[in-house]
C-alpha cells in the first residue's frame, strides 16, 4: 500500500524544489553575467597582445579597470596590528633574528614586504643583494629575480631556463625592469590564468599531478603558488626547486632536505647547518579551513568590485583586513570589528610562542658557540646541532609564511610549539656538553638588545655594508641616467631617422621603376590587362609601345577608376 504524503510535506518538498531552482537560476545568471563581461571586455580591446608581453601598461590599454587597481599596489598606507604595506625594519624590532641568521645575508637586512609594484626596487636596495659593480660579481644568483618581474619568463625564453638561473643577480639588472604584473598570471591572448614559472609545473609533475587539469578556482590560488612558496636553489646551477616531493608539511620538507643533505648556510656561531625557510604561504594556506572549504587566494586578496556596471577582480592585492566588507563579510555576518579581532586573536596567540622561541633559539646559538670555545668536539655537539637545525626550521617556516597564523592558526601554533620544544632540548644538550668539558655555570649572554649591537656581536661591519651599497646605488643611478639619456637621444633622432628611411625607400622605388621602364611587359601582365578590358568593356591600347612599368601603371589606373565608380554608385 502506497504511503501518501501529508499536505505540509508536499508543500515542503515543493518549497525545497523551488529553492533549488532559484539557486540554480542565480548561478546560471551569474555565469551568464560573467560571460557577458568577458565578451564586452574582449570586444573593446584596443591592442592585440601576443607572446610574452612584460610591459604592464600595454595590458592597461585593454583592461583599464584592472590596471588602475593594480597600480594601487604602490600604496604603503595600510597598517594592521602585526603587518601592513609599509616596509618595517624587522631586525630593529626583533634583534634576536640577527643572531638566528648569523652567517646569512638576512642578518644584514630584513624588512616587511611591500606591494608588488615595489618588488624590483626593494630587492635592488636590499643589503642582501650586495654591491656588485659588474655582471659577474655579487653574493646572489640570478635565480633571485625569478618572482620579481614578468621580464623573467621573457628572459627564460630567450636564454633557456638553466642558463637564466646559472648567472649572477647583477647579470640581468638591465633587463628586469617591469614590476610584478599582468603576464605573470595571465595569457596575453585570452587573459586566462596560466603558470608562467616552470618550478611550480615541475613540482606538480614530480608528484604525478597534471597542473593543466587544475580547475579555474584552483588556478586562482596556483598563480600565487608560483612565488608564495617554500623553495631552494638546487645544485651549482642554482636551479629553482620546490621541496614538495614528500609533501607539504614542515616535517615532509625537512625529510626532503635531510635526504638531500641540504643546508642553506652554516651558522656563524653554532656551526649548525641551517635551513632558511622562504615564505611557504601556499603550503600553509592549504592546511587551513578556508582552503579546505574551496576559498582561493584571490577570493580574499583580490575580491570582486563593481564599477560602471562592470564586475571585475580588484588587482590591488593586499591584506583582506583592508577591505573586510568585500572579503570577510561576503561569507561572515559578524561586524568588521568582531572579524578583525578574531584575526588578531589568532595572531597574538601564535606571536606569544614565536617570541619565546626566538629568545630560546638565540640563546642556543650563543651557548653552542660557547661550547665550541670550551673545546667541544663534533661528536659531542652532533645532537645539539641537529636539534638547533630542527628548531630553527620550524621557527622560520612559521614566521616566514605571511599571514600563516591566520591561514592555518592551529598548524602554525603546532609548528612553533614543536620548535620551542626542540630549542629547549638543544639548550639542554649543550649544557650536558659543557658539563662534560668541565663547565657547569651559566653561559654569559652578550648584549643583543638592539639590531646594531646584535650585528656587531656576530661580526658584521655594517658601516662597510652600507658604504658599498650606497656606492652601488650611486653607480646604478648614473647608469640609469645614462641609459635614459641614450633613449632621449634616440627619440630625438627618430624624425631624422624616419626621414632617412623614407628617402631610402623612395630611392629604392625610383630605381625599381627605372628598371621596369626598360623592360617589356610580362605575359602575366598582358593576360591580366586583357581580362580587365574584357570585364569592364574597355578599348585595348597597343601594348607593343608600352614598358613593363607603363602597363603596371595602366592596370593600377583601371582598378582605381573602377573602385571609385563602385563607391559613387553605392555598391561599396
């Protein structure tokens, strides 16, 4: 016997069905709207862009709204509790970090990152890139340019990827001139998101994944993952590589590096072989709840905005806290204040562990140096150095990830907590080494309360570093000025050169015409002339007295007259 639905159940099902239909209608409407926007944009293109076009202003001709918002990445006026868009001297605020990076360029200079517009300027001015006075000197390889400019894919195509990496940073300074922009993420012909950096594609391939099968929503994060990731320079050729073969976690990448016996540098004090984390933003974000729910990087850092009835992505890439109404509140119904404080709460908790970890790690490095000075052996220090390496890797991995304490707060706190545990274990291991070497007192701690004092303690001559950099920037300024002068001279000469070209063209034309005037008409010309006369019912002239040039001009005159006649009679 069939069971009949009650009236309210029927109405409930009907209402549910209507709700589904309504939602599907909205989705279809949104898709159609988006498609209409795309069609409108492409129908109004001013210039055709093909191949690798590094100049962002060229894209601006076709996509003025996106371009205008992209230019706003030059702004440095946003500030939050822990970060902002203005460059802040982190070493001044956290002098322990100078000690943690002793023996590495980051101990000289580390500031918070500014917007994409400043990428080339900031790397050029950084003390980390040194003061190379020729294309073959300096401390950094050309691989350091990889994520700083759309000129990089252009140079990779011209030189080959291997050749591009296997150079000095100074070698391509005159070529890398356009800041991070359009071509880094978009195919110029159709503006589809694409992968312009080979390292990401290679990392996917080694994991058995085809990045070309990524969905459009996944691509809204993967274009960011080309640069906002952990990476290292592999081998003597400094080949850019992502250490993802074993997985994304801090332990997975550590295992990868351990297996490869890799270290970014040997610490100047402790002699530990240190791993320098870069900025594993993508990896950390994938461990958080937002990514797990399908939210992309662009959803929060490049939210949609409307202007003149047009909906488009805001290319002023910045913290979501700068535009909560268009980011957080798209999904969350709480007030701006509540949402902002939720973020700060997560950041504060992670920061507590970070502060303690930095202090303990700095002491561990200093105590390790003290142990070496007291005659400790390699075998005695083996465990302590391993623990220091593990502790600092976890500290750096958690700290270098911009926004990590929000992207995946539980994971960041776990990583930093484990780092603190290992730092304390390292100090305990060092105390045992000291005891075995006859020292049981408290290790004297140097005054590292300021950046200057910490840099002096680790042996840096900052006066010389700044003098060398100032000289480099002065020479660079002169070079740029000279290049601009050459460009101005070239522009000034352009009318003269164009006139010369036109004159040469005219001379070549006259020479060709003189040659034709001495030659008899060709069979092809005679045949074509005969057909034209038949078609337009014209009286044929005696071609025996005509030269090849005469017949060419005669044919041209017939065609011109007939075209004019057609236009005048409204048949155009």
